[in-house]
C-alpha cells in the first residue's frame, strides 16, 4: 500500500469517481432515449395478465441530474481533501529537508 503513495491513491479515487459518473450518465442517457422513442401504441397497450395498469410518470432526467450532482459533490470533496493533504505533505517534506 505504501508503494502507491498518497498521490497514487488520490489519482485512483478521482479516476474511479469519474468512471462511475460517466457510467451513470451513459445509463441515464439510454433510459431517457428509450423513454423519448416510446410510441403512443406502447403507452396504450394492454398490460399482461396479472400486471398493473398503473401508468408511472417517471422523470429520468431528474434522477440523472440528481445522481450527477451527488457524484460531482463527492468528486469535489475528494479533490479538495486530497489536494490539501498532498500540499501538507509537500510543506512538511520541505521543512524536514531545510531543518528547523
């Protein structure tokens, strides 16, 4: 674990959050496109036997936005916390080299 270092783990965390955000955006976009291309015949078809005839008005765009905001908030926090920690290490390493 020490081989990677704090900066390496910081990079891994930022990359993972960016990939999760991209995957969430792609999945949300696919869902939105599927909803947009749904025809009126699909909306008026009879539900299968035993199925519910409840029409759900889903707002996938809102969920995509909410998920993106949560991921963006986590990413910003992670970047700020990691940058602060790396800066502290640089300052303390500089103090150790120059001495008290």
